[in-house]
């Protein structure tokens, strides 16, 4: 398998990665905007990360790294929201 095909082996993992990163970056916006945008994107990223994890495990571990980073971004976003990120000015 060449590198191009291997890189595209798990596009769901990359979408979860980018959605998780966008959620983390949008979460600090005050007045509940960050809660809605960042929290919503992190929920989508969480669902996609679980799907991508199962797909990656079925393919022998292809595309697991973006899922791990997505999980880190999701945890940071939810941690930030739990201490008031996106709601407090």
C-alpha cells in the first residue's frame, strides 16, 4: 500500500481530529456562543472518534493517532466548559 492510500485509510479519524480542534478553539467565546459552537463540535467529534476508533481497529490500527488527538481535544473542551468556558465573559 502506498503512502497516499495509507494516509486516506481513515478519513473519519481526521474529521474527528479537525472537529475536535475547532471545538477547542471556539469554546472560549463568551456569552454561550462558545458553549454552543465548541460544545456542539466536540460532541460531533466524540461520536466520530468512536466510529473512527472501531474502523481503525478493524483495519489493523490504521488512523488511530488522529483519534487519540481528537480525544485529547474533546477532553480539553469539555474540561473548559465545565469550569465556565463559553458561558462567562
